[in-house]
């Protein structure tokens, strides 16, 4: 294989100093070491990398010798070194070799179970998922190393598999979700070879460890580009295989399709403006529009919304392995929304201390911005929360979204109510009334 090298220098402030120290220390110890993957891609695109990954020909045990107690070896499918720099962790991987002796799953899925084979940088590049993630950067020499044509695909703004797309996706079907997430996040197209096999690979995604699948779904929804990701999933036929419970809402002739995409755009807007929410809040924001559609379809305004939400999402959360605390957040938030929007009663002191109240207020504000009749209830509840010194959302509301009423000028704003002994309920659960 021929390597193409390009003289490239990035501003010093764009490189993580701790990651740079790891690279230079390994090079000084005689090991070939580069920055690799998403950080190189983002630097070339003028974006700020989320993290800096390092690849080297040092074996895991050699990493321990270089960094001592700062380095922890993790992983079973492929061993990695985690080098600690204060509270930061730099991931260091040994160059992977050709997949000749990889351990495959005991079926016809093609999934790789174990891959602890090592090799030179050019073989490591071939083992990576997409060409735009197969670039290496040597900060000491100021060189960009391209074994897989990734620089050209960056210029053409396309996500392309390294090697045969069908084989690479079958090795790890979750790569299909990664392709969708990255294409949406960096505004790239998806190569025709991936598009052609997406419908066949999608059913294999759910055969992967469910923790990996649900983690990738959460990352898609936390990327700030959830709407574009779901558009890709709809176009590639992934939603029906991955989320069959809601797939009917995303077909072109569905009357609810535009409404759901508008909701996803609101989630993206909040994420881009305020950052990533806690996972229980993210799950609730994602599930709520489907709960509301089900409530409207069945005219279930009179019953407890929390129990209804828990029952309506049972099959989905069991299949995806959604943690209990996420499901509880959806239940408590749904009950608060019913009290806010249907019962039209002010919150109790216990509800003002509920960790579900900020999420309920976030949902109510998003509903208001999309035209639902939640404005009066939101204003009243947000005023009570502010008067008692309670944060009204996981992030502060933006002034240009909704003008909040001023707190009473009696000096009570910012004070918390005295804590009272709570009656009923299990320990650790917020006191939510309906």
C-alpha cells in the first residue's frame, strides 16, 4: 500500500496539550505514534475535536512501562491504553493488524468478537470504519498520512467505507448508525455503496449488544443533528428495523411526520444552544411526542399520564435496555405535564423539589414554541419555581424564546421553602401528585 503524505500544520491552540504530550513522549521513547481518527478529520474541517485519540506501535504492556500508573489497560475485543492526565483520559491504541486471525461470532452475521492483532500503520488504517476516520497526523513532523483516500473524501464531503462496505458493516453493524450520525453531524453525504446495503444491514444492528445500540441512539439524539439523522434513517430504511414501534410515524404520508421532525428540530436547537442534557431528560424529550400522540389518539386525558407513558413505552425500553431511572423520569414528567396542562393546578411544594420539574418545564416550553396551548401553565409553573429558587430547566430559558413573569417583589424570589417530612412514596423518588 502506498501512503500519501501532506505537509500539514495546525495551530498549537487547536491541539490538546495533554494528548500532544502523550504523542511526543511515545515518540521520544522510540515508538511510531500519531493522532488518528475523528480528531484529525475535525481539525482538517476546521472544527474543534471532541477528543484526541492516539495510535502507536507500542504494545499495551509497553504503554504501561512508558506511563506507569498513569496508564490503565482496558478492553476485551481490542485492548486499549487509557493514559490519565489529571481528570482527562487520553485513549491510546496499538496499531491493528489485518483481520486474518480475528475471532468471529458463531453465526453468519460476520460480527467480530475479538481482534487483538497488531500490525503497521497502513494495516491499522485498513481496519478502521470510514475513510475520513483513517487519517493519521504526526505533530512533530507536521505531516498528514493518508493510506485510504480519506483526504479526497473530505474534500468531496462523502462518508465512504474502507474496503468492501457490505463486509465492513457485517463485521460491526453499529457502523451503519455511526455513518448516519457522522454524516448528519458534519454535513456529509453517504456513499452509494453504503446506501445500497443499508436495508440489509439494519436488521443486524439489533443483534449487536443492546448497550452499544442504545448508546449510539443516544449519541445521535445528543449530537445537535437529531433531525438530519432521523431523515437519513428514514431514507436508508433503518427506522423500521431499529424502532418498529414508531416507524409508522416516519413514512412520507404520515400526518404526524412533520410534527415529529419539528420536535426533533427543537431538541437540536436546545442542544446547540445549551449543551447535552442528562440522559434521563434526553430520553423523556425523545419519548414525549409519541406519548402525546398516543394520548390524543385514545383520548386518555383523564387517567394518570405517568402510568400510561410507562405502559406505552414498555416494549421499546425493554428491547433497548433503557435504564430504570430514565423510565421513571418519563413517568414523573408525564404526571407533572398532566397536572400542568389538563388539571390546571399549581405545583405543590413537593413537586417544586422534584427532579422531574425542570424536564416538565422544558417539555412545556418546547410545546409552546411549536404552537401547543401550554403557555399559561408554563408561565405559572415557571414563576412558582423561580420564586422558590428552583432552576426552571436543565438550562436557563432563553429570553428570546419566552418572556417569563417577574417574581414577586416581596423578597421571596431565590429562597427555598423549608424542607418538610415527605409522606408516602419510596425512598429516592420525587413526590409527584396527579
